[in-house]
């Protein structure tokens, strides 16, 4: 892969142009990584607002109409809706895994089948998350397999 | 009344109607008072079966498939017992055939799913295995 940097003081903000024959795994990964750089999401804990880098978020979950997102050790409440998040995170490694959750595939270690035919994902921090089979196609598409 | 129970009742009524239509299609002469009674018994059986399925820890699609196939099984068995009460072999043969078809479908789904998960896990390891191990 060739990297060219065009430095010019006239440019207002950095711009990334990818030249490729097709969207390969490598290209997809570049897009996903670049898409989350510098992006933060507002989350609340006891009324206090924090801005959390997207790359640190493990997953989003809807619990009784409220959206929570989880980092390695902390849980934040978000004001967004799950479908808005899904839409906004389309070009990233975040993917819907059930009606109530969106997972960061960069933080997903593995998927395992349970005895009752359900799928269980293991996250980087060891936490388990239920994955609906209906969303496996979307995961495969995002991973390019 | 719980939404799930209303669903079960609707499924039961709908599926029994399908069984009724199917049986009537196979043999219109079977449509009789006795058969009506038999359908009532099937309804109770199917309701019990649906209730059992709804309490299991299965996915939504599995429950629907099991409900459809279970209802068909109960319907077929009821038909066989009603039409050929002394022909045990036919009943057993039907039961085995049904079981084999169901087993075939289940094995095929299992194999496909396993392959998909293997591919996903392989890709996840490529993608962030090293990062996550840190």
C-alpha cells in the first residue's frame, strides 16, 4: 500500500482520498479506522456529561427505552436513539447484533454457539453479549466474509 | 392477557385451520362431526405444545418452525389414527419420515451456521486478535 501525504497550508482540514481497484478487507479496515478517529460521543453519568472516543466503546444497548454505552469499565447513558446511532455508525465497525444492541466489531473477540442455538459474543473485556441470528448476515457483510 | 399468549392462541387457531383445510383437501369425505371433535382434541394438543415451545429458551424463528412442524405432526398423526386406527405401521412410518426430514433440515442448518461462525471468528482474529489480547 502506497501512502502519499500532500501538505499545504491552504487546506482547511485534513482530507483522506483512497485510490483502489475494489473495496478489499484492507480498504474497509482503513475506512472504518479513519471514520472513528477524533469522533466522540456524549455520555452521561449522574447528570455529568463526558465525551468518549468512539474507538473506546464496546457496545450500545437499549434498556427500557434508554440507550447506554459501555467502555471497558464504565457505563454511560446516551441521549441518542439506537437507529440514529446505527445510521451514523454505518461506515465504522459498529454493527447491530440484536434488536437492542450495537457492537464494536473491533472489540469483539469471538462468537460462540450456545446449546439453545443462540449466539454469544465475547468482548475484549470478557463481557458476553447475545447475538441474534438474524443479524449474522450483517456482521458477515461488515467483516467481508 | 399477555401478548405472547394471544400470539399462541392466534397461531393455534390459524394452524388448526390449515390442518383442517389440508385434511379436507386430501379427503373431503372425512369432513364430519367426528372429525370436528378430533380437531377440538388437536387444538388442545397444539395449544399445550405451543405453550411448551413458548417457554423454552429458543430463538423466534426456531419457535415458529417448531410450532408449524409440530402442528403438522399432530395433524398427520391425528389423521392417521382417525382414518386408519389399526394401521400402526403407517403411523410409525409417517412419524419416522417426519423425524428424518426434520433431522435433515436441522443438520443442514447446523453445518451452514457452524461454517459461518468459523469464518467470522477467523476474520475477527485477523482483525483484532492482537489488539484484544493486550
